[in-house]
C-alpha cells in the first residue's frame, strides 16, 4: 500500500548520488567532458549488450523507432553543447 513512498524517497537520493559521482569524476578523474560522454555511452552500450540475450530485441513500429532515434540524436547534441 505504501510501497510508492519508498520509491518516491529513493529517486531523489539516487539522482543526488549520480550528480555527486559525476562531479567527482569530471573534477578529478576525467578532465575532458567529451571523454566522459564516450564513457557513459560505452557503459550504456555494455548494459544493452548484456541485457539483449535475456530479453531479446522487441519489434518496434517505425514511429516508435523514429522517436527513439530522434531522442538519441537530441541527447548527443545536448552533450556536445554542454561545456
């Protein structure tokens, strides 16, 4: 009944943790933000590569695929402009 409360409190905590980790990595470990973007992309790709054998590749309609690709392109442009 109150399980949503746990997730509602956990979400900001995880976002804050991700922001702190990003700040530490970009401030002390990785100097180039483009290298950090490549590292994040490689991490996402490895998660997808590990997940696909277990769940398979779903069949997507063209509009859904186009919106997903457009979102990826917009995200890439956003990362290039974030400096």
